[in-house]
């Protein structure tokens, strides 16, 4: 699994979360690194500077529960557009 973080290789530096329509932060976890890279490129185009960080799938639920965020897991080939 891959996540976009503020510092390279450092999940604790902060994970990128996009808001839902009601303002709830949602963290995207990507199964495929290429999909994470494509999403990151889109974010760079709107001024976000982030890094792709690998994490094990067991950490996903724990990480988001500690941060108070919900999450989605982006399947390979799924196209996600930043808000």
C-alpha cells in the first residue's frame, strides 16, 4: 500500500487527506504505486508538494483511527481526481 505524505518515507510527518462534501478528511491508500504517482502528479499541478510512502496494509486502519480520519483503498487502475 502507498500513501502520500509530507516528508518522504515518513508517515508521521502527515498524510494527505482530501475533504468529502461534508468536510470529513479522507486518506487515500493506493494498492499500486503507479496510481499513487499519478494522483501525486495531479496534486503537484495544484501546488501540493507530497511524497509517495509505502506502508503495510495492516497499518491502514490503525493509522486512520489514530488520526480520526476515514480512508479509502484505491484499487489498481482506479482513477481518482483530487478535490
